[in-house]
C-alpha cells in the first residue's frame, strides 16, 4: 500500500515537472525573419563625416531598424514593417526622402515612393508629389485601395487627399543643407552632387514567409522638374516576389531603370537558379557599373539570406534578423 502511494507521488511529481519545464521553454523561432535598410549610397568616407554626424546617422538607422523589427517579431507583416521603417527615415532630415528631400532644378521638392508585396505581387507607387508628408504611406494606399500601381503629380495628391493622408506645405521640405546642395549643383551645372544618393529603402521577410520591399526618395539634386527616377518604378528601384527575393535600390535612377535592376535580380534567381548575392553583384557591378552608373542595392530572399552590394565608397545601411541584433554600417568596411 505504502509502495503504491510512493509510486503515485513520483508520477505526479514527474507530471508537474514536465508541465513547469515546458512553460519555461522558449518557443522555437517560427522561421527566419528580418529586415535590411539603406539610407543611400555615395562618396561617404570617414573624412567627410564628423563624429557627431556619423553618430546621428547610426542612431537614426538603428531607430528605424528597431521599429521594423518590432513589427516582425510580434508576427506583423513584412509590408507593415517596410512602411513603418521608411516613415522613420522619411521624417528625418538626414536622408533624401520625405523631410530631407533634395530640390529639383526649379527649387521645388518632387518626391517618389513605391512598395511591393511579394506574396501577391501587388504594388503601389506615387511620383512627383509635392505636399504628401510621407510618400510611402501614399504608395501603400495606392496598392491597398486602388486598382492601379502608379499615380503621378496632381492625380497622386488628389488620391492621397481622398484617403485622408497628412499634407504639408512645401516649406516643410526646406532644409538649408539641401538648398545649398542645389546652389552648388547649379553653379557647376550638374544634375546632382557627384556620388550622392540619399534614397531610403527597406526589404523585409516576415514570420509568415512573406517578402516586401519599399523605396522613397527626393530624386537627384537639380533634376529637371518632372523627371522620374527608378524609385517609384516597380521592377527597377523596388521589387518583391515570394518565390525569389525583395530588393530596394539607391543610385542614379536612370541606370537602375535601364537595367531593370530589381526584376533583373529576381529573374536571375528564378530562371537561372543563382543566389541573391550573385544576382545582386551581377546587376550592380556588371550591368550598372559597366554602363557607368553608381549606387547600390539591398535584398533579402525567401530563406532569410540578405545582400548589400554597392559600387560607391560607402552606403548607409543596416540589418536586423531573427537574432535581434542590429547591425549598422556606413563605410566600405
Ligand atoms: N535613385 C533615385 C533616383 O534616381 O531618383
């Protein structure tokens, strides 16, 4: 009788122990997930940035990464992570997008943005907008709430107004630094300061296995007004397909359009079976580089592998994957 009682107690103890230890266990990661961001590529070197400027860039890139990561780690979508991360970069005067957008030749700011869902291949974009505070939000609304992909100028702003987006006066986009860049470029009759591309972009893979990409820019300093670059062009500056990868580009847009940069990377993976890294290197170094274009691209594939490739001295960039460690880099190393 006593033996039976002891046996019962031991069995009960084992049951309680196994319940308690399973409660304390960390759940296995759902899958690979994470995001990669860029804030532009160009002639960025240690001697051109003060310690304070470098710290400001690093802090803003880390803040943006953490916003996107928080969406992903909570089980949110890659689309939401991309949009929310880009909003942080658009609201900063440091980058050539939103608040920090460069000036066109006529002294106005004309902003472009796009976003793409790798799960459905749906996409949205706006181009040549002048008063939408966050063009990436407008791009998302075009994708979600219209049957179209790309709206330009007045039409884009009318659509965005109807969607209740926040509008600002053009003076909101005035920054002394960008104004001086315009004066310098115009004095030299250049379309941009050589090697300066401050476009922002984000690519993400969520826990559900869905990829998304987004890009936002003010374009090139002293661009002819009405000029459209690669950032709002799906397949050029932005592309996402769950079967392959999500990519976002920065650089002299004309070259990224002529080489159809984003789709060229995806197509090499889909039809040629090459890795994301090789495909990105082919496009940046062999195609765009061969034509004389400069810039870079970020990407993430369906397995969570990432790439960052550029042919400029530096690129503002970072990533945060399922290990939760933010990595920020600026210079070539
Ligand atoms: N890559 C940005 C632009 O050329 O407008």
